[in-house]
C-alpha cells in the first residue's frame, strides 16, 4: 500500500478509538442510555477489512458496530447523535448503539440478535448473484454467534449456492463473560467453517496490515469466483462486553498482555520504522481525530430530540 492509504488507515483507527473512548465517557455522564458495546482494541479488524471493499459492496455488522460504520465512512457526528438518541442520528435516534444503518454507504446494520445478520448477508449475496452483479457482501459477527443455528444455515446456503459473501468472525475470545474454549468444543472457529466446503483462514486481528492482506485476498476471490470465504480474526476487546460489564472474568495480567499488542501503536511503529511518517505527522492526525470527536459530541448535544410523532414513523402495519 502507498503512504497515503496507510495514513488513512491509521487515521480511521485513531478516529474509532477516540470515538469509543468519548462514548464511554458520555455514557457515564448519563448522556447515552441503553446498551453500549465498545470496540476499543478491535479497530484493526473493521478498518483492515472494510478498507478493501468498493463503495458498492455491502457490509453487515453485529451489535458492536460503531467501529465498523465509522470505518465504512459514516461521519462520527451522526453516529454520536444516534447514541444520544437525537433526530440527527444515523437511524433517527431510534436505533441506538446496536441498530445503526447507513444505506447510502451500503452499511446494512447493526443487529442486536446474535448471529441475526448472517442470513441477511446470504440474502443480499443471493440478490447480487440473481442480478448478475459483481459486488460482495462482508458480514461481521462475534465468536458467540458460531453456536447459533443461523451460523450453520448461512454458511451451508452460501456454499451450496456459491454466493459472494465474506464471513468475518471477530473472535475476541469471549462471548459476554464466557471464554470461547468453554463454549465451543472446537475453539479454533475457522475449523468449524471448513465442513461447509469453503476456503477458510485465521488472521492476527491486532495487525491491521495482516488483516488488510487477508481482506484483499478474500475480496478478490469472492468477487472473481462468486463464492464465499471465511476468515477468523483473532482480536481482543480492551473493555468489558458492555459498558456496565464489571469484567471480573478476566485477569488484569491477561488484559495488560493483550494491550501490548494494541493495533494502533503497532501501526504507528511500522510507519515510523519504515520512514513512511514522522512522529509529528502522526501526532497531528491524533489531534485532528480528537477534535473531530469533540465536534461530534457538540453536534449530538445541540441536536433536537425526535418529535413525538416519530413514534409512528417507519412502522409497518
């Protein structure tokens, strides 16, 4: 990749990190209600994979999707306003943390039901094939989804019908408070996808360059051959499952060990050591992203609440 693209990847990761840290602050201040699942630590997965897509490709997230929708290009101010429940939010203030959509960028949710986005991804990929298109669908889900029936049904149909969908399992080692090796008889999740006759691989989800390389390969093959791919990204969330999670099931030492692999300083070190950027240039990016998030908070705070009649909008009867 060229310097400009690498710097853009660095900027997007720092933007997501700044957004999530600020969202956590505002939740504690009572500005954000409901559920809030932070993406801190997993930024390399969203940015690495989504940066490999075309604008007309489709993306589906799960419920930890703030990072993914920002990586897709949605302005943080509309995401923050959604968390605040304001009418200017990307889902009109009705979706909150787990149900964000940006159809203009082909970001098709945000789904609170574990594994719920996977059948939708298969349907979208079927529509692409039916219309003889060459787009791909990228579907994100967590390790907790692999024991759901929708996981197996979706992989089976995608392979059987040769659909251009890329399944990305963000394995952050815990489904809520349960370690993956306590929930799955086969904890190497990529092995479970092999029985559906599709190519699979596992990638270091804390290394954005490794993620991007795997993404480029998967997108190229899925688009050219019109067939599914499965990638397990081994990553780690630095915070609890949700903002209210006491996180008592992990040791402090475990978290500190994973924080040493933080994807943002890791990319920063690569850029400096390879003389692709100087400290001053990267510091400026950090300052710009921090300022953008402050602007996002102001926008959310100053935005109006949805009107009462919004209760009856977008309702099917």
